[in-house]
C-alpha cells in the first residue's frame, strides 16, 4: 500500500459500493448503518460520492435519496440525514491507489470506521477497519448491439441493408450510412432488447436530425416524427435491473445532415450513450436452423454466430470447391479450399475449420451476411474457372 495517499479527485458523480478493506462486506443502510455482504437489497448499498465545492470535500449520499452520511458531534455515531451542506455532512477522501480510500469527517477529523459491525467515526488508527474500496455495483450485460434495418424512402419503402449496430451514435453528416443507401430520404429501424443495470426510472435521450420514435417495453415514450434540424427529445419509463425489455427506435432522414444518438440516465447513472453490452439484437433475416438443408446447397447456422458455427452443403461434385464468407460490412473474412472425393450430403466442417473462420473475423453474435460456394469447372478461361452454385 502506498505510504503517502493523494487526494481523491473526481469532478463527476462516483456511483459505488463501499467495501470494507480485507473483507467481502459493504456499507449498508438498514435500521442503522452497518456492513453486510452484497445481497438482494443492493439499492441500500449503492452510494453516490459528489463534490460539494472546488476543494477535496465530498458528500456521500444513499443512491436514489437525499440522505447522506453525517456525524453527530464528538460522539462516535454516523447516521443518515437530509443534506443541508453542514460540515458534519462533508468528507475528505484520500486515495491509496487500487481503489482503496480513507474517508475522513471534515468536522471531526475522524475516519469512517467499523466497530462491532456498526458504522462509526474513530481516530485513524486501524487501516483494516478504516479503509474502503470503491467498487462498481454494475454487472455489465453481454449484449452486442441492436439489429439495424436500413431502408430507402421516408416510409420504410425498400429494405437495403441489415446489420448489427453496437451503439446508436451516428453522425453521417451529408453522407449515407452505406454506399447502397441514398444520402437523403432514408429511414432506419433498430430493434432488440435493452437491459437496465438499476431498478429506477430511466430517461431516454435522443439527439437527432430529423425525426425519431422510440418504444421501450411496448410503450412509445418518444414521438417526434418531423423533418427538422438537430433536436434533443426525452422520454421516461420505470425499469427493473437485469430484465430484458423490447426496444424499437425509428429514425427518419429527409435531407442535409443525418444525425442520431441514443443515451440514458437515471438517479444511479450519469447520462451516457447506452453501451453495446446492454443491447441484444433481434435475429437477422436469413437461415438460422438446419431444417432446410435438403433444399439448399449451402447453409450456415446459427446466424448470427454463437459459440460455434456449422457450415453444411449438399453437392455431388468431385471437383475442388471454394467457400467465401462475408461479414456485415461486406468484407472477405474466410476462404476454404478443399478437394472432396465422395458425394457430400449434410456435411459438417471440422471444428478447426470453423474456429479458423471465427478467428478471422466472424465474432460471436455477428451475422454472416453473404456466402458464396464455388466449384471448379475447367480451365478454358477465368470466367469458367469457377461457377457460383449458391449465393445466400
């Protein structure tokens, strides 16, 4: 542990659990302040640390309330009380590195401590019971974005492109999202699930040029389907931590600049772009199961890719074949050349071949947008060297 701590510095809210040094117990509100293991009552263990002036002075507030840690004169008690700005409610915080901190009352000069399971203020004499780790209360999701369907036309007229977008954070300016789309007069629909990390009322915030509509859990909370310059729109809805909620965002671009971002905030969370870890996309259109192998010469499933992928093809050719797989951006990721000496039916590639495909760019959760299967026909000229027998 560094012998000389430095003042803790944070100009924004720090939302944290306070874990006692060398333990797995956390500062918790109950009938009185105490320590307890992290449990189902997590909301009573989340604290918001926020500066009260330009110096190293902070208030420590129970998340979702105006109740803050306060000392009572020279006695040992530390309690919760409504914040008034008094010195008894302000704390100096020193940083020992590795997220370990000493928290000292500005009024008494004593340290936030634990004694017989109770939260008290004592002279700074025992680092074991007077040092606190700042630990994030969040358990990030494992999502990878939303399904984006891109249409030409202002009324979702012609579907041009489908892909996975990690976040909604786009400033296309005067350009188009893709070379296959027009620069103006296009629409986008993003669908999937969103997973909040706190139980709270969330505010969803969209900055866009032009119009937007947003549904969360089947409720339309933003409806601004107009052609206009960049504008910020907001909608609120109560959500529970860890649950998956349907989300659908629609975007309209008429002309000139094309901009759209999607953020959220709540009492426990400062305003931020919704991260890809909290988005789960709807399935992309295409083949996701092997049932139709008999009618299709080429099949890749599941699509999007999960932990593994299976490539099946059905051909009686004895000639060499070549397989190409393309990702959402249309880039070439994988080429396999092999010679087969028997007719193939419901053939499954070896696992090392599948792993090779994924390592070269097909990541978990990413869709295969296009595949081509070729078989060698002859050497008359290049045009006849390969004939595409299937393209998905």
